[in-house]
C-alpha cells in the first residue's frame, strides 16, 4: 500500500543503476538508437515503456526525476520542465484554448500573473483574478467557458493558504480542473491527495534547494502527462521546455534530502516569526495562530514538516524595508536576493521585485504594500544568533 507520507513514497522508489550504481546513470544523448525501423515508427504513434526517441520528448534521467516527483506528490505520473514558468505555461496551454477562461487566485507569483494577464489573452485565453480564500467570489466567476481554477497552496508573497479540498470540490462540481502551484509547500502539503488534478512546482526553489538550477515539474494523471508529450498536440513536446539530463541528475540527488531540509526551514521560520512578533513587528506566518488560515492549514498539512520556511514582515515604508535588507546582508543574516528555498536566508521586497508585475492599485488592494520584506528562512544551525543580528538591524532602521 502507498504510504501517506510523501518522504516515504519518494524513498520507496528505489533505483538500481544499470551498472550497479546507487544513483541512476546519466544518459548524455539528444537522440536514441533503434534496432529496427518499425519500432521507430511505432514510437511516433505511442509511448513505449523503456524506449526513448529524442531527448526533448523524453530521456531516461528526466523520467527518473519525474517518477520521483510523482511519487512525492502521489500522482500517477509527472514530467519535468526547464523552469517553473514552463511547467505553468505548458499546463495552461495544454488545458485551455481560444475562448476558454481561467479563474486564478488574485495573489500569485508575479510571473504567473503576467502570463495570465498579459500573455495568454493573445491566444484568446482570459483570466478572472479572485480572492481565492472566498468561495462565493470563485463560484460567481465560473462561466460556461471556464476550464481551470488555478491557485498556489501558499501564495507568493502574502502566504494566504488555499482550501484545496473545497476548491477541488467546487472545480469538479462544475466540470473544471484544479491546478495547484505547490512551490512554497513541498512535502508539507500533497495537493493531489486533497483533490487537485494537476500539481506544479518550480524546482528552482525548495526542491532543488541549492539555487544553482532553474527547473519545474508538472504532476498529474498518466493520460494528462502523456498528452503533454504527444508529438502532434503536446505542449511540452511542441513548446520544447526540456530539462537537461545533467541538471535532472543533480536535482534528483538534492530531492533526497528535501524532507530533512523542510523540517529545518519550518523550525527556523517558526522561531523567527515568533521572535518578530515578540519584538512588535507585524508578521505574516501561517504557523502563527493569528494567521487567518492557520487552522485550515493545520488540516491540510502532512504531519511533521511544520508550517513552511517563508516569513513576511511589514517595515511600514519602502525605505525602511530597503534599509533593513541592506543592513541584514551586511550583518551576514543572508542575501538580498529574489527566489527562495536556498540553504541561506534570502530576502527581498516583493512589491518592487517578484510581484512588481501586479499593478500598484491592485497590490495595495490586496495588502501587498511597499514596506513588506519576504524572508525565505535558511537552514541556519543557530537561529537565536541570527535573530540577535536581525534585531540589531531592525532597531537601527526604526530609530
Ligand atoms: N511559482 C512560484 C510560486 C514562484 O515563486 C516562481 C518563481 O519565483 C515560479 C512559479 C516560477 O518558477 P521558475 O523561476 O522556476 O520559472
């Protein structure tokens, strides 16, 4: 029987390298040989287990990494892509065509927002942005043309938590698919186990964890993943965002320690969030009882991984946020950089960086103000010392 624990599901997928290695061998080829021409013809018509045609279609290392991520998410299949944005755009373009509509959480990663708001309308795909925590608003936005409800498990950057089981029910009652970006909560939440049809990750973040690679994955039912690589109609095959085998191999090795890292990220973030609260700094963290979806999040979480590694604080003004981030970098708290899930702490001001694609008026309406600092808490061993350094910076900036 399949384990309820994502780390166990991942671990149970054991590889025996062809030459006895504990890691699978990297197949360093763009194209693959056939012993007879008939088989090659057959490959263009249907998937054949264990056979490879051309690396953009599939290659063995991408298959290993995809299978591992499918095991982690508990889906039938998965396909890795060259970036998280490639996973998002390929999924949406596979599921939607001219005239179709998407309902999307109003607070999603800025790149996703720009794709939906500015780019997909060129292909006749339009999006209604709604408050994803408000089921009435979502229900009201459904039309006969709606195909997808799209959300992030924990939203970037305001850390709103989506009620995935309720969204799945709403989607399925109306013949829609629920697509969930789980980038902020790998291991913590398994959206497919809660009813999502497709689960996406930017592997660039926690899953790889070393900020040396840009990569993504689409996890879902076998039929959908096969459709993606269809030689005539598949979005990954035809748009071509293939991941390089060498990179797949390194992500697969990093994936093996994800469960341990997530626990430490969560542990450190919980400490930091409470310390900020104690200091009187307005703090957003889903692990705090004051977070509006704290209780809901508790019902979605896989046990043992905590509430995640992202903390947002409000410094009141853009200048104070900038001064704090520069001071924290000087004090060796971490780096003033976008992205997240790195082993060191990273901080950025989302209003002027990762969410700058969202127009200012809409940002203000959502509470995404200029004084916010988004902190991706690292794997530091001594968080008390790190907080002492941060506290010195906060005091210097607010004096
Ligand atoms: N989804 C989320 C929640 C993100 O934060 C990001 C990037 O920051 C992406 C998707 C896009 O991923 P990538 O940069 O790997 O294309």
